[in-house]
C-alpha cells in the first residue's frame, strides 16, 4: 500500500506520473484519500496486529520501511513514547502528511520521517533494534525484496527483529473472494505460503516464521512474519 521503491522500468515510472516510486493509490492526486480509505479497509487493525506484538524497551530505535503517511510509525510512537521511530519513504508528499500528523498527535519529538528507498537504506550498520514494514513488500520486484531484506539485516543490531505485515501467507480459497484473487495475483506470488520466511532466512535472518494472521472480507488474508538477526 505504501510507496517504497523504484518501478522496474521507465514504462512503469511513466504509469506512476513520472515518479521512480509508487505513490499512495498510484497517483499524487489521490493521496488525500489514502488515509480514510485504508482506514475503511481495515489496514489500521492490521497495524495493531503488528504493534501489539512488538517487545520494545526504553530508547529502542525503530525503522519503518515504506512508511507512507506514517500511520504505523505514529502508532508505535504514541503507544511507546520512550522509543525513537524513523519512517523512510520516497514520496515527499506522503512524508509531509506524516510530519503534520506527528505534530498533531504529540509525537513530533520521538519520530522522524526521512526521504529514501526501502531497497537502499542509508543508515549505519547495527543502528536499529527493530525494523517494521507494512503493506509495502508486495509492491517490490523480487530483486528489490531481497535488497530490502539484506538492508534490514544490515541496519539491525544483533538479535534485533524484522516484522513484516502484508497480504499473503497460507492463503486458502475458503478465505473468501479477495483471498482467492490473491492466489492468482502476480504481485503476491512472492508473499504466498512460506515464501517470505524462506527469503528472510536466505538473507541471513534466524527464526524467520509467520507469527500471526487475520482474514478479512475486504482485503483477504494478511500475515505477520517475524525474523531475528543473528545475535
């Protein structure tokens, strides 16, 4: 759902208004609709699924890859005011909204929103205790997914965790019409069954696995995967 990386080629860039990333809902003009429509779709409940399972400590540093308008990053910051959260995204218009929301919610001091790409993280090695990403992984071509996982492992401290929530996992036709569509959607091919934890382990993570999921009539099956950096 959030912007995160470059499209595969110039044709794809033209399709997204000349941008080298995918804006929210594909067009800058639709960005004002992003938050209300994703709220109606139940995306915030899936953010809750992730945040409720984070084990954060005072002064932990959290990186949200593909932060978009900052909803997940701000939920973490508001519920864990003693941690430091950085959201990274290539869409300057989305980041502008994220910063405004941070100040309205009183999280301006504990959050920062950086312009950048999920598959080219410009942060020092071992600089985060936790990396999260919601509904961005499936937008990436396979090589960029691998680069995101490699980068997340690099910026994590030993024993740090990567949590990814996205469409996919062990989708079953009984999950509903939207879920059945996911089984034939080429963008979700690398998010089905155990593909995400397999890719996490291939990148060098340990104990990569699905830790929870939800099935929604509106958006199908959403899965939360967690991987741990070697200690």
